[in-house]
C-alpha cells in the first residue's frame, strides 16, 4: 500500500498561501544573507576572529551569494541584531541593483545595434 501525504500537509499549502517557489527561494536566500551578514559583523567587528570570518566568507562563496550584498549590509551602519532594518536595507539593495542591471542591459543593447558611422572610403587618390 502506497503512503501519501494528507491533503492538509505542507506540500499542498504553498499554492494556497500564494507563495511561489521563486519567492520562497528568494526569501530563503535572503535569510542566508542576513544570517551570514550578522555572523560576519560579529566575527569581524566584535571579536576580530579572522579564521571565523574567513570560514564564513568561504561559506558565502560556496552558496554563490554576491559578496557585495553582504558587504553592503555589514557597512550599512545598522546594528547586526536589528533584523527588520537589515531586511529593509537588503530589499533596497536588491531593488537598486536590479534596476541598474536592467538599465545597463538596455544601454548595451542600444549601442550594439548602432553601426559605426565611418566616412566612405574615397575612390580618388589623394
């Protein structure tokens, strides 16, 4: 007899709450970013623990988290234990970087389609 999860299990709840897998992944990554930033603030600024901070940076690299995102939180001037403020700052950083990358692509796209305007070569010897 095959076992199946009951209809009220968490496997069937995501669509009801309106949370997509992309949104869940983004929140999960943000939680990791905040945790790493908080741990790095403590390791680097409060304890001056070089081996501990190196281990945390290696963990961030293994998780393929943009180091600029963490550095931004570390040097934002916010307290490491003020989670709501860190979340707001991280979301603002995400918004700014996505807008900048979209604009950058647009400008590159416009310039790639422009043909270089060079004067036509002259057929008469000069």
